[in-house]
């Protein structure tokens, strides 16, 4: 069975925060087993994680989840309505922009990387807006 680009993007958009969660579990497990943090001492927002990377990891995961409902809803609608001709051409670009945004967040929170993250987010939002206009028959 061959997956459409829209289906690949949808699965990738779901798999990405899952992978980030496994990284969080791994990092926190190592901190607990290493005696750096008590098992019940982690703040949900990652603010007390012993490493800056861990804090960025928690935020990148949360950001992926924040955007997933919008992305999944549009892709699922297109797939259900038989309108993947609209979403297929940019589906993998959307997924790539999501991954790019997260990776830039994981690397640094310096000003250049914040601008790169913003660029990744902007690409995602522009693609979603374009798809919505097309799916609604407005363009």
C-alpha cells in the first residue's frame, strides 16, 4: 500500500512529538537514575530541568502538540473528502517546516535561531491558510 504525501505528513506530524517525548523520557530517566533530580521534581513546563537543552526539548515538544490539531484537522479533512490533490503538493513541505522549527528550537534560543524558528512556523501557517482557502473553494 502506497501512502499519499498527505498521509505521510499526517503520520510524521504525529510521530514527531512522540519521538520528542521519548527523548524527554530518556533524559529525565537519566537525571533521576543519576541522582540529579528526584523522580517527582520535574515541572511540567521543564523550567526546573537541569539542562538548557532539556528545557528547549520540553518546549519543542509542547509546540509540536500545540500545532498538531490544526495540521491534523486539515489533512484529515482533505483525506476524508478526497481532496488530497490540494494538500499533497505541500504536505511534505509542511512536515519539513515542522521538523525544521523544532530542530532550530533544540539547537538554540539565540536571536538568529528564534528567527529561523519563526520562519518554520510561518511556512506552516501559510501552507495551512492556503489549503483552507482551496478546500473552501475560495481560490
